C-alpha cells in the first residue's frame, strides 16, 4: 500500500474541512464507538475552527488510490500553555 501524503495550512481549511469531518466521524464513531456531544461532528468542527485560528496550524491528509484514509493536524502552543 502506498499512501500519498499532502500538507495543508490553515488557509486551506475550507478546501479540506468536509474530508476531515467525514474521517473524524468514521473513525471516532464507527471504529472506536465514541459517542456523545464531545465527539459529534458539529462539536469537532468548532474545535477544528478554533485550532485553525492559531498561528502555525497545519494539517496532513493521507490518500490511497485518491481516497482519503487519514489525517492529523496540529498547531504551536503559546509559551504560557500549561
């Protein structure tokens, strides 16, 4: 299996948002059985928007045969973050 890895910045969020949300629901709900308000699509979408507002936010999506198979994202923490 070969996974094509693509890097995105916060400015690309509108382009990849639905893909990330779909993957989140698939993995959290179906694969791990995590349910409840914290894991809902809308709540995750709110967190995703908040993360993307931080400087340096970026995401990576993996694609196999053109289909999304996973993602990760992160942002730098402020110096005073505990």
